[in-house]
C-alpha cells in the first residue's frame, strides 16, 4: 500500500514536499506516479518516475520546472517537491502504481492567500 503525507495550506509562491511511502513491496522496482484530483474534474497525472531500470521522469506541462519527483530507496519513498505553488495546484494529491492501479488515500494541498 501507499501512504501520502506532506500536504497543507500554503500561500501562492510557497513550497511543499509530498511523500509517498510504500509498504509491502519494494517501490524501486515499480514506476510510481503522482496524480491530483479536484472535485468535478478528471484526475490529472502530475508526474511519474520510472522503476530502478532507468530514472526516467515525466511532468505534465503545467508543473514542468516547478515540481521535482525523486526516490529515497532507503525509506522506500517517492517524493514530490513542489515550488512556486499556484492556486490552480489546489487538489488532493495521491500516488499510484501504474502497473495495477494501487494507490493511496491522498493528501490535500491548498494554495490560497
């Protein structure tokens, strides 16, 4: 399973780091994606990091240059560093294993002054 943390309320221009801790399996051997959900809108893929076979990363255009995805193998964790946050980044963020859809409950990010 996955457990996300690190969300909260932040002002525009601020930063947050989200963590996605995997348990029951080694996340190094799986691609892991970050997604976000806003009520009434389609889920959006934010970023993906490949498994241990190659450190490929993907970012949706709206977060390119502001968000950075990374792994901490020792903690079995995938993190999402989010800088220069904008109100439109407000959403429930969750991590998911694309191979089978395993996902966590998510952590809420609210960007507001």
